[in-house]
């Protein structure tokens, strides 16, 4: 579709849009729900200071919290989805703004609840929780109580909340500097001058011309070199903020503070890094294949993203993509296949194509009381979009089953688990499409995509995770954070992960200063563990291992009823052991064997 025939929102056929009437039949119903919710939220005040009085009082509060929570979630979902479908609509902007105000009001009206529940005499509270009336709330409250030792008294918590605004400034300043203030100029290509920005950097590094890639790389990092001192200060501030919070809240370290909410042990994190280290020669093998495939004597750091296989010329209409997904998901059984097929077609979970003002990319968003929804910008000639649809469909099915099988207070799964359900579906789709592939090109494209995903997710995110661990640990030992200390630590990691076949430059280590994820400490490792788990689980299901399918489906139903490591154990993978990561590495090695036959 050219720029000229992208339709306006009001011209998109209804069947290509998601069906928001599952949430509210008419827009006026949203308005009346809003009024109801606004009144209901005032009721919380009367509970202040009373939760310890009796179990009946606590239950009454929990019922209200559930009722209001479910309603509010629908109100927000509706406004959010509309807003993403047409960001230019002032009606939608207004509605979304109103929904956000309501959420803020709800948060302030309910902020007394957690501290008050934690303050209830523990044996009394536990005796209440043992009763059947508390079935729907037990998981939520037990999870809440774990934080008791790390929660301060009311006055101190107030100070912490006030400090939070200052504390997040380093990250905001980093965003403003790198996305707005820094100017990178333009890159001359055969197709004309291309502005170099944060978002074109990635695509220019995939340019077939080596000269374009080299100039892009040098120009981009030159700007970071000119700002390396301020970038180091900002990152230092973010690390210090994290240390401040972990110390005030009595966590042994920043790492342990970050892992605490998911109840993940430090050894899961360390085990990931160690296992990837043990198999690093596989990544080096990949770069060696890449070097040969590109016909280069030396592979430079700016040559590691250029695709080795061009996007194959195949087209899939949306309906054909759904058909492929349907066939690929067959190992999960008829019920799964029927539900996802209906969701992607007649039940209209999906907003299918691009229109003016619509958010780019793709996402899945679920709630407790409505169907999950998927935003796509599906293009028939982009093979990757078929995978994206399968990916978002995986998230949606996870949301769908979790909402169906759990009480509201504990239906939602964690980010740790989220990427398992989505990348699992991509594995099944890749397997199916390779079996069906009628050309070497198509097979090479799919194998290449799987390899790229593992390199980008499992290896690269683990390198990031290791860097974060090293930096935080040395800062906690009192070592100052300087430009040199950061770049030399990062440089050694680059050398270890890329191996001797990849040529690095003086500016290469400046990458450490441009990764936005580092401003959310110890988060990226979840991508690596998620993909490893998905690969291991998909292999189990595809090889028809006894009970593998049933275990995986029960994981999709588990929502937030367990901590992520326990939920995944039930699914069949133990993330505290090396096995799932080793399985993923074996799988990567097989992909490399096949890739070598196909392309070199
Ligand atoms: Zn995802």
C-alpha cells in the first residue's frame, strides 16, 4: 500500500476492525460505566482504618476492590484501544485522558489498602486466609505479605513516594537526550539521503551496501562519543537510585531487589549467564558462517545485522496467514486451534490493517472480563507479519485462558512468563512452514529468522544482563562509575561474545551508553529465559513427549496463580537448571547446520 491509499479510520471496513462491542455495546455505555466507577471509587474512604476489625470487613473491601477493578479495567481497555486505532481523534484522546484520570483517582483512593492489610496481626490474618471465603484472594494477599520485610512505616513510605519522581529523572533525561536533542545528520545512499535517527540506525545497519553500514556506524557513535560524559553521569544516577532503594528497603543487593517480585532466585540469573558462557562457541560459529556467506575476509561490528537472506517474495492474505497458524497449532489440540481461529477471524479480536493515525507495530492486550485484543499492521507481502500474528495470538490465548481459569485478583501473568506463550507459537509456526516449504529460499528465510531471534534474544540479552550485573555489583562495592570503567567492562564482554572473527572498533563499547533498557535494571534477562523456555517446551510438544501438551496447556491456564518459576516447572521446564538453556543451544546448533547447507 502506498502512502496515498492508507485509509482514514472511518473508512476501514467493520470486519477488519476489532469488535469493541464485547466491552461496551455503545459509546454511551462507556460514559455511564464511567459515572458508575467514579461514584464507586468514593466508597473506599469509609474502609480506612477498619480492615483489621473483622474478616467480614476485609472481605467487603476485597469484593469492592474486585468489582471496581474489573469495571475500571474495561473502561481503560476500551479507551486505550480506541486511542491506538486513531491517535489523531480528539474524541479518543479525550476519552483516554479521562480514563487515566480515573486510574489515578483509584490509585490514590486505594493506596491505604496494602499497608493496612500488612499491619493486620499475622496469625489472625493467616487464620482468615485459610477459610473458603478467601479462596479468590489468598494468592494475592500471600504475594503481598512477602513484601512485609521490605516495607517501611507510613511516614517513610510517603518520603519514598515523593522521592520517586526525582528518582526517575535520569531515565527521562536519557530519553530526552538520545531521542530528541542528539542530532545524527544524514547518510547518503544510492536511493538518496536518509536521515540518521535512533529508529533508522537499525535499518541502515541492515543496508546491503557495506559503505552505508560503515558510515552509519561511525557517524552514529561519533555523536555518542561527544556525549559520553553526560551519558555516563545519567547511567550512574540510575544505578545509584537503584542502590538507594535497595538499601532503604533492606534488600541484600539491587539484583535481589529486582528479582524479588517474581520470587526468582539469584541462581536463575547466574545460571543463564553461565550456561550461555559454556556455549559461546556456537555464537562464534554463527559469526564465522556469516562472514563466509557475506564473502568477507573480516566481519566488522557493523556487518552483524545485514540479512543473509533477502525477504522472499511470497504473499499471504490475512486469511491465508490464519490458515497457516491454524495448521501450525494443531499439536496443541482442537480446542486451542478452534479458539485461536475464532479469535483471529469471526470473533474479531484483531484490528488487522494499517490506517491513518493508527499505532505502528503490534501488541496484544487482555482484560479479565473481555476478550483479548490484538493490534496489527498486517501486510500481505511481509512474511514476518505472519509470525507476528502467531506471536500476538500466543499472548492472547494465554490471556484468554488465564482470565477464564483464575479469580480477578490473581488472573494476570508476569512479564517473566509472557514471552513464553508468544515465542512458543512462533516456534510451532516455523516448524510447520519449514515442513511445507517448497523452495530453498523460503526455508533459508525461516531458518535465518529463527537464528536471528536466538542471537538477538538469547545471546544479546544475556550479554546485557551480564553487563548490568557487573556494573551494579562493582558500584555496590564502592567502585566509582566512570566512562573508562563502563566502556572497558563492556569492551571485554563484546570481545567474549563476538569472538575473534568480529572486528571491533574504539567506539564499539559506546553501545553501553545507548541502551534504554539499562534504565530499568535487571529486566532484559527475562527475554532470554522466556525464549529458552519456549524452545524447550515447543520441542517437547512437537516430539510428542508424554504429557508435554497437557502440561503446556495447563501453564497457559495458570495466570498469576503461581510464581513464574513454579508455573514453568509445572509446564515442564526448570529455569533454575541449565537444561532448558542447553536444549535451546542444541536447537541453535541444529539450525546452524541446516543454515550452512542452505546458504553458504
Ligand atoms: Zn510479545
